[in-house]
C-alpha cells in the first residue's frame, strides 16, 4: 500500500517521464491508487510492455530515492492492451477519470 507521499511521487515521476520523452510518450489519463495505477496512453509506436516496465521502474526508483521505503513497489503482473475502437477508447478514458475522482490522488498530471 502506498502512502499519500508515495502516490504523489508516482504522479510526479510519470509527468517527468512524459516530459523526458520529447513528445514520444503522452499520458491521456491517469489514476494513482494506493495499490496500483491506471494509465491511458495513445499509441506512439512504443512497445506497450516495455513502456509499462520502464514507467514502473522509474516510479519505483523515484519512491526509493525520495522516501525511506526500500521494498518492492509494484508486483510482477500487469495488464496492458491496445484499444482500437473509438467507443472502447472513450469508455476506458471515462473509467479512469471516474476512478481519479472517486478513489485516487486529487492531483492530475
């Protein structure tokens, strides 16, 4: 379970990753919860699994740098998929945004 401080670090780290990508990574919607996050990114030609791993690594390293916590941050499992239909895209984005309002850190990227 992440603390509020850890969730803030994840949010800031995701924003830094997007900034460092020089426009190659756009985060369309995000929800950061105490046990996981939902991330919605448009296809950019990046490998989705490598991108998810990179983001998980960067956020975990940021937590370890900025807090005293040294344990694992994320589990090995993840769910990554591509969305091709406009209705699925719209519904997925609404789901993530609703989660952000109901359960997560109130600070969007």
